[in-house]
C-alpha cells in the first residue's frame, strides 16, 4: 500500500532536480511555448510601456546590435573556428527566443521573426534559476508555460498561474546575461561580478533597486495599488537622465594667486556616486568616459589642459591621443585590404584622461569585438563609491589676462567610440557625448 506513492514521489523529485540544474540549450524550446509581450500588454499596460522603451525590448532589432551581429560577429564566426560559438551565442542573450527555438542564425529584423522580441516578458518570467556556481553566458534554467515566475504571494490572474520565486529579486538573476565570458575565457562583461565585489553588492543593494524602482501602483490596469510595485524601466546608459550626475567632480587649485609664466597644479577628485558597478560597465569595449579640463581667463581666452601622467603600466591607453590607431581586427573580420585601423579615441580631445578598460585582440591591439578579446589593458574605470584623483599641471602662458581664471572640468561618456560609430554608420546618438558631471573653480592671476 505504501510503496506506490513513495516511488511516485521519487520519480517526481528526481525529474524536477534534473530540470532545476540544467541550463536551457539551443533548440530545446520551440517558439510557441512563449507568449508574445503584446499579450501581457493587454493587462500589464503601464509596465509594458516602460519596458518597451528599454533596450532589452530592442536587444535584437536595435541598429548597432543588428550591425555588430550581422556585419562583424557572424562573418567572423563563419571564418574563424575559435569564435564559431558566437553565431548562436550572441542570441542566447540578445534573441533568446530564437536561440531556444534553434532558429540560428536568425533572419534580419526586417523579416519580422520572433527573434525580434528580444529579452521578452515571458523569457524573464520563465527563468527559475541558473546552472552552476556563477550566473553568466545565458545559463538560465527555464520553465516556460502557463505559470509565470513572480515574487508576490497571494496574487491571482485569470490568464496565468503565478509561482512565487525569490530568485527574481536577486542580482544573480540579472548576472545570467550581464556577465559574459568570451571564447578566450576573458570576462568581457562583468556588471554583476563588479557589483558583487563592490559596496552595493556587499550591502545587498540589488540591480532591481536602481533599475526597477519600487513605486506604489497597480500591476494591471484597474488593479489594486500594491506597495513598491517593481517598475520595468531598465534604464541604463541609453538614458541621458541616468548618466547625468553619475560622476561627482570636485576641483582644487593648489594656489589662489599666480602670475603669468608660473606653473600651478589643479587637482580633480572624481567619484562614481550613482552606479552600482563600474562606469562604464557592460559593453565597456566600446564605451569611452573622459575628463576634459580647460582654463578660461578674464578676457575669455581658453586653454585646454592635459592630464598629468601617473606612470602606471599601460597608461598610454588611458590618455587620448589623436594619432593612435586601433580596431585593426575589423580588417581580418571583414576581409578589408589597406585598413590601418581607426582612431583609437575618436573625438576625445588630445591629453584628456579616459576611464576605460582596453580590450585587446589576440595580436594585442585594442578591439570593440568583445568576443575577440584575448587580454585586457589596465582597468582604469570609475569604481562605485571610490575616488579617483587626477592632476593638471599648467604652465601659465605670458598672455593670460589678469583677474580670475576659471577652471572648467566635465566628464562625458559616449556609448560607441566615435571613430567606430562613423565607420559602422551608426545613428549620431550612439557617439554623442553625454554629460556625466561637471565643476568649475576660479583662482586669481596677478
Ligand atoms: C535573458 C538575458 C537578460 C537578462 C536575464 C537580463 N538582461 Fe538586461 N540586457 C540584456 C541584453 C541582451 C541587453 C542589451 C540590449 C541592447 O543594447 O541590445 C540588456 C540591457 C540592459 C540594460 C540597458 C543598458 C543600456 O545599454 O542602456 C539594463 C539597464 C539592463 N539590461 C538591466 C537588467 C537588469 C536590472 C536585469 C535583472 C533584473 C537584467 N537586465 C536581466 C539581457 C538580459
Ligand atoms: C488577462 C490579463 C493578464 C494577462 C494577459 C497577463 N497577466 Fe500577468 N497578471 C494579471 C493579474 C490580474 C495579476 C495579478 C495582479 C495583482 O494581483 O495585482 C498578474 C500578475 C502577474 C505576475 C505576478 C506579480 C507578482 O507580484 O508576483 C507576473 C510575473 C505576471 N503577471 C506576468 C505576466 C506576463 C509575463 C504576461 C504575458 C506573458 C502576463 N502576465 C499576462 C493579469 C494578466
Ligand atoms: C546604485 C544604483 C545601481 C545599481 C545597484 C546597479 N546599477 Fe546599473 N546603472 C546605474 C546607473 C546610474 C547607470 C548609468 C550610468 C552608466 O551607464 O554607467 C547604470 C548603468 C547600467 C548599465 C549600462 C552600463 C554601461 O556603461 O553601458 C547596465 C548594463 C546596468 N547598469 C546593469 C546593472 C546590473 C545588471 C546591476 C546589478 C548587477 C546593476 N546595474 C546595478 C545604477 C545602478
Ligand atoms: C529582464 C527581465 C524582465 C523582463 C524583460 C520583464 N520582467 Fe517583469 N519582473 C522581472 C523581475 C526581476 C521582477 C521582480 C523584481 C523584484 O521584485 O525585485 C519582475 C516583476 C514583475 C511583476 C511584478 C511586480 C511586483 O512588484 O510585484 C510583473 C507584473 C511583471 N514583472 C510583468 C512583466 C511584464 C508584463 C513584462 C513585459 C512587458 C515584464 N515583466 C518584463 C524581470 C523582468
Ligand atoms: C551573456 C550575454 C550576452 C552575450 C553572449 C552577448 N551579449 Fe551583447 N550585450 C549583452 C548585454 C547585457 C548588453 C548591455 C550592456 C551595456 O549596455 O553595457 C549587451 C550589449 C551589446 C551591444 C551594445 C549595444 C549598445 O547599444 O551599445 C552590442 C552591439 C552587442 N551587445 C552585440 C553582441 C554581439 C554581436 C554578441 C555576440 C558576439 C553579443 N552581443 C553577445 C549581453 C550579451
């Protein structure tokens, strides 16, 4: 009498543990197991509108994503065995529906396939966990279907079941796609790992707290107001209002009164006060954040000041040099002749400090092809809540007008270094400098 139920329990248990551990693989789940986000939109109106503005809704159709996959990664994967895995792999994060359905490579966005849905509502709300020790490279465990993974006990829907799963409240959930190891074993994306070892990770302040603000409101049209409903903004570097004020700048001229011909030093103390990870993070291979400092005298004449060198290894890669070339691997990828490379630092003014982590290809040249990264240069980015001090030593020219001299400092970021953006013919917004922080201070010239 007792035996049958015990065996049944073991069978069910054995079966669910196997599912709980295994990452969903390429070609293992057909498209029709996932609902379209437009279905969720019928009831979850407000959340859907926010989500649609986010890059996760556009992760396959966004112009630069389309170009990088079809014009760089895919051709590279087809000719160089070491990186062959990215043909499918890019889609594990950018077009997860296509990856899971085995629709690889997906057609271009204009074909209108379900790859276009990107990181859809139902993708995230089917994730139950990740396989292994570290979340990275789309090692999601999936349970798609009628029941959606949620977080709030006691809620009900006529359309779907709700499984309360605290995993959705963790940063590890995001790390599944926000950590990436490339074919050379390099951590080419490490937003979650940076977070984990930084002060926000230590304090348990999750990604969700900044990227999914908790605001009282309804989860569905005409629903009850629930406290701290997780908004689906997912705003990042593509939202200038997120970037604005992310870096605090303070300026300290070492003297109050100077004379033309004298040398004086201005210190700048910078801090990333707003982001829970490095600035830049994620696609750090293509972002440039930089500090620009100029002096303006009482007659309005301007001088651009170059940053003082600190002398660390690889520092040249962190100081803008209009003559430096990089990204030569584009020629190998696209089969170009006579391609010397592109300007390494784009439009960043000569002598400005660049906060970046240089990604180096197997030949040691800087690359924006993160999957072709075999080593890194110095990690000179802005860590969360940690200061960075820069100094600017200026030999005052003889023609500085007497009176106050204003020092103007500003930190900017561009999403894609302008030389690459121009070469790939990306929309202007990708390489427009976005202000992150600024400061002014004055001293007197006798
Ligand atoms: C299934 C994979 C996946 C998961 C899970 C995921 N993301 Fe993303 N996320 C992406 C991809 C892919 C992009 C890049 C979109 C693009 O620019 O093409 C992205 C972009 C973003 C951006 C925009 C960055 C920018 O450039 O502006 C933010 C913010 C973000 N994700 C936050 C989160 C947070 C917070 C979580 C966890 C709650 C999360 N993501 C979970 C795949 C994922
Ligand atoms: C017919 C309307 C309807 C549709 C369509 C719908 N939902 Fe829901 N959903 C609800 C209702 C109602 C609730 C409960 C809201 C409440 O209690 O305030 C809910 C709750 C949820 C929750 C749980 C909230 C929590 O706090 O845990 C999640 C997650 C969710 N829906 C995701 C989705 C996704 C993803 C889709 C599309 C694949 C979707 N829903 C489609 C009506 C709908
Ligand atoms: C304390 C608030 C805070 C926390 C915690 C936080 N972020 Fe951010 N994040 C920001 C801000 C502010 C920006 C915009 C500045 C920038 O782009 O660097 C940003 C930018 C981003 C970007 C774009 C980065 C770039 O340079 O391209 C991604 C992707 C992202 N966050 C994902 C995450 C993930 C994943 C986590 C958790 C592991 C997380 N964030 C934790 C505040 C936060
Ligand atoms: C990148 C992954 C991701 C995407 C895409 C996503 N969600 Fe969510 N969603 C989450 C996470 C994570 C939570 C829980 C956050 C928490 O509580 O910390 C959540 C929470 C919710 C909730 C409950 C909010 C609350 O406070 O109870 C609803 C409802 C919901 N999502 C619906 C949707 C709908 C509808 C879409 C598409 C328009 C969508 N989600 C897209 C990750 C995602
Ligand atoms: C492990 C998940 C993952 C894999 C694999 C992955 N990406 Fe991404 N990708 C992301 C995330 C997350 C972001 C957003 C990071 C940020 O904004 O800083 C991103 C950003 C990008 C961007 C920048 C978008 C922008 O607007 O700046 C491009 C282009 C891109 N990915 C292309 C690719 C290509 C091509 C591949 C394959 C070689 C690939 N990705 C593989 C997760 C992934």
